[in-house]
C-alpha cells in the first residue's frame, strides 16, 4: 500500500500516507473496522518519524475515515456506499491529473498518452 511514498516529493509524507490509506478504504482493500498498523509499527516500516504517522491518522480521523481509540489503536470506519464511490472517483481523477502532468513534463503529447492508455487497456477506437 505504501510502496510509492516519496520523501523527495513536494507533497508532505503524512499527506501521501493518508492518501494511500483513503484509497485502500475507498476500494475496500481495508474494510470496516479493520485495524491500521500502530503508529510505531508503520513509522518503523516506512522509516519516518512517528509524528508523521500520527498526523496522517489524525487527518483521516477528522475526515471520518478512521476512528482512533486511545490505548486500542486506529480502526477503519464504516463508509456509506455513496461516499465510498465519491472517494474512488476523486482518487481516479487525482491519478489522471498526475499522469497528465507527468506526461507533459516528459514531453509526451496528449495524443501519445491517449494511444498508450488505449493500448494498455486493450481498447481500440474506431
């Protein structure tokens, strides 16, 4: 889930971590009431300061994605199906924006990107 966390990115680490967890919740990879790793465990795994994980968990709690139970851990909250769908849609849009921005920086035209997407997805346009 955290394989593409980038310490060199201008996006703060806690935001990147929270985004990955939100996506996992929205897609059902992390189900309702699923426990998240402890702050210490995840900080050690990602080699970041525990305060970074704490901030990510607090943001997720403020957004209604998780519940922090002091002394017990952090757990995924039940999301309404409509909210889950909206979050997946927002995540998809963010991925597309990033892809388009990366393509532009690399000098790939939108037409080339479109053809590459079609090829990757196995879609043929008439």
